[in-house]
C-alpha cells in the first residue's frame, strides 16, 4: 500500500522515532525501515530519536522525566525541519524527472 502514492514520497524528508521497553529503544525496527523508505524515494535523516526503557522515560501524563531527552527531541526535530525545507526548495527549484518545476 505504501507505493500507492509513490510520487508523493519522492524527495521528502523522513525521520524515525523508536520506542521499546528494553535497552535498544526501537533501533532494530528503525534499521529495518530505512531501506524500505529509501526505496520509496524518501530522504532519511542521519539522526533517529530512541526511547529505551520507555516506561522509565515518561511519567503517567506523558511528560519526559529526563531533561536530556528534551534536548535530543529538539535536535531531532530541528534536523527533520531543516531537511524538509531544503528538500522542498530543491523540488521547487531544481529540475528532476520526478518533479515539475
């Protein structure tokens, strides 16, 4: 089903957040997803956001308990937004067989 709107994905930014109850924070799932989204034409950020031991990372209301995660989340989102803006500019200004300019 993901390839139904293939043209919509090409040269768009994507980033992954992994969550797990154990120490790896969803890293293995992210590793499995990267080749698939690249095949769809998405541009994957070089940084992921992992939440290992999720039960110890958030309180009952969903608030992050460790302030270090707040900075990681900010850096992660800043990179995603930067990539999205640059790729949007590229889609609009650089000739490509995938985009109308």
